[in-house]
């Protein structure tokens, strides 16, 4: 009985840890290829949805940026974009 309980707890812990890691915020550095009021595309082709209240003031194509993002419904949603110097 103890072995079964231990196995069940161990399996649940592994699954919970895996789910938490999948939902963890991610980030990437790259050069801006294209920028609109809704999306940011980097030179490597990756695209990020920008928040509704995001101000792209000062950002332009060719500029190196750091993008923090979450993956929501299989889409990359930027949480912050900062210029890298």
C-alpha cells in the first residue's frame, strides 16, 4: 500500500512540475524585422503578439531587442520588449 501511494505521489509531482515548466515565461533576443501596432516579428521569423496598450515608441526595424513572452493558445504573447544595447 505504501509503495502504491509513494508511486502515485511521485508521478503527480513529476506531472505538476512539467506543467509548471511549460507555462513558465520565456524570453528571446533578436533584431526587429517588422513591427506593427499588434505584432513584432524578429529576423529569425518568430512573431509575438503585442499587448493592447503597448507603445512601440522608439522601436524600429533593425533594432536589437529582448522580448519576454508567454505561450497562450499556441501563440507567443509578448509581456515586455526592451532595447538591448
